[in-house]
C-alpha cells in the first residue's frame, strides 16, 4: 500500500467512525479507532502514525515485539494486545502493552498482575466475552462474567476497563446490533455491581459491523483491512 492509499484508507475509516457516531447521536470523541496492524510491517505503522493514528492492535506477540523495537522512537504509540493470551506470553504482554482486550481467565489475569512492572501504570484490560455463545469462540460466558470481573478488580496492577467481543458474523444490521446490545447490557450490569470501578470501555466492531457497534455504544472499534489493506498470504 502506498502512502497515498494508506492516507485515503485511514481518512475513510475515520469518516465512517465519525458518521456512525453522528448517526447514533453520540459525541464526536465517543469512540477510538484502533488500527489492527497484525502482519503489517513496522514501516506501514510508522506511516499511519505520521497521519495521526496512535492506537494500534496486535495479535501475534513476537511480531509485535519486533515492531515495538523498530518503532521505539515513537513514544506516544498506544499498543493494544488483542490476540489469544496464553501463559507463556503474559510476561512480555505485561511489560510491553498498555491494553489487553482478550482476557478470559483468572489464571492469566493473576500472571499479568504479578508480572506488570511497578514502573508502569496498571495494565488496562477488557474481558473477552463469548457473546454469541459459540462453542469454537474464546471468551467468558455472560453468566461467569461477574466472578471474573470481581477477581480482576482486586488485582492492583490491572485496571479493568470493560468488555470485548467478536460476535458471529451477520449481514443484517439489526442482527449485527443484537449481540452488541447484549455486551452493552452486560457492561451496564457490571457497573451496577461494581459502582466504584471505572468501567468505560466497549471494544467491539470491525470493518463489517462498525456502524452497528457504534450504535450500541462501542468505545473502541478494531479496523485492519479497511486501513491497511488485505493481508499478504503469499509468504
């Protein structure tokens, strides 16, 4: 992707987000664009940064660490880990990311809490919810969500911010909105249970369902192909 193409794609993504917020009657700054940069080179992230993008989501830890090293001079990038999180990855994630969107087990939370350096602020985390109850999907069930949230809220080096979900694909806007509404309702329930917590994040919505997610209150939308183009699968 050329500089011009990336500029246009990023501008189009921002326009979509702005329009969705306006259509939903929400504040212009009500949601953040999270650029999903997995498989894309550090040079492309640098170009997006020069165009004003600051939040980047990575799925693959080793690839992300290499990019972070290459981009260490850009000290205002906010790195989000959005991929599956296993025990052998927690230390590097705890040390090198500002956000984790894919927390679904107390064991992983305890490792992140123990391994977060004292020199860094608490790690922002979202609990991944299997909002469509798909057997093949990761995420905690809505029924088990309060117990996991209570455990995470007691961990001093983690800051529970909200929920994340990747619903089953749907083409109809009304069908797209239903799981996002359930996730919003689950967050509202947690706010009632834990009024002292700062639960302000709904990480939901991708290229195909951004508008539906924003209509239901998304605060972070994850766009990859719409910004960076299709992944190169020829390697």
